[in-house]
C-alpha cells in the first residue's frame, strides 16, 4: 500500500486516497477508513450528497488502491 499518489491532480482526490492508505496502514478496518474518507471528501465538497461522496470515494479507492492504477479518474471538477 505504499504507493506514491503525487500524480493525482485533484487535491480532494489526493487527500482521500492518501488518508485511506494511511488509515489502513495504521490498522483501521476498511469500513471505518471508507467512512472517514467519505467525511473528508464532504469537507472538501460540502455541496456533495452522501451518496455522491460514497460513489466517488469508492471509485478512487478502487482505482488507486485496489487496482493500483495511476491514470486519471472520473470525479469532481475541482482542480
């Protein structure tokens, strides 16, 4: 899980993926890490619904952590 996520251009996406990785590395379970990252996304994007936040966070975790891909992802339009 020690990937470098500096290639992620969206700050919210990088924050979510980094937080998830670090939470898991320190022994937190998947569900509590996911919930924390969903809350983190909503801090960056308070206008987002819980369902939207859950969808994006799960897509980002799957893309960057589970599959280990480094290409761009769909997501919010922020820089």
